[in-house]
C-alpha cells in the first residue's frame, strides 16, 4: 500500500494554537478527528499518527520544531518512511490568498513563508504538494510576523469551519493522486 505524509504546519504549544500561522495544524487536527487517527506518537521532532484515510496509508505529521525549522521534521519523517517529496502534502497558511480562500499547488517557491523555505532547503527540492489556506494580509501597518502570530477572531473560526469540508476533499484527491 502506498503511503503519504501530510505535514500540518504550525508552532507548538498552547500559546500559538489559535494563531493564523497554525491553520495547517488546525486543519490537520480536524482531519485526524474525521478519520479517527490518534496523534499519539513522538519522533522526527514531531507529534504524529498513522492510519488509513480513504484507503491510503497516511502519516499526519505535526512538526514541533517551530515553523521556521519545519524542514528538519519533514525530512526526518520522509527519510524514515523511505518516501520522496512527491509523497508529501504540506498544509500551511498563506497571506497571499484572501482569508477563507484556499488553493492546491505542486512545487514552486516559498513566497517568504519560513516553514516552506525550511522544507525546501532540507529536502533540496520544491516538488511537493501544498494546501495553501488564505489568511489574508494585515489591514493596517501591522508587521506580517505579528499578524501571522495573532489569533483568529470567532467569526473567522466559524468561517474556517465552513471551508474545512472542501479542504478535506482536496486532501483526499491529492492522496489518491488526482489533485
């Protein structure tokens, strides 16, 4: 059975759990819940779990390295499972997309996203799938770093819950090689 790794990017700890930067981890937790996958293992500088999602053996990986060092965790997991980057899906926040929008992308640059930059550097390739979840840009003079580390509002959290089913469908499509 073919295996895929879904890396759910975010910063570790309760302090960051509700941050915009953690939307990848947030979606990963919803995916784990939907498919009854326990995220109860530690390794690869991550918390992770393995199970079957729509007939595909899947590792849900939650790097605990902080966003800027996500590549170390992702590379370690890919090496352990003897997988190449084309078996990787990275779920992450994207300031270049309006809040509530999301896109699938294969390969490409990091657009200043430090988690993607780290993954590309560690893997020495940009050839992996990304689920880019729009968080929009700050509306004021707020520095981008402060904005991505700010919490979602209750209205935004409700909006995210309405797009989750569509994000899940895209993840399933990529798992099956359809994108």
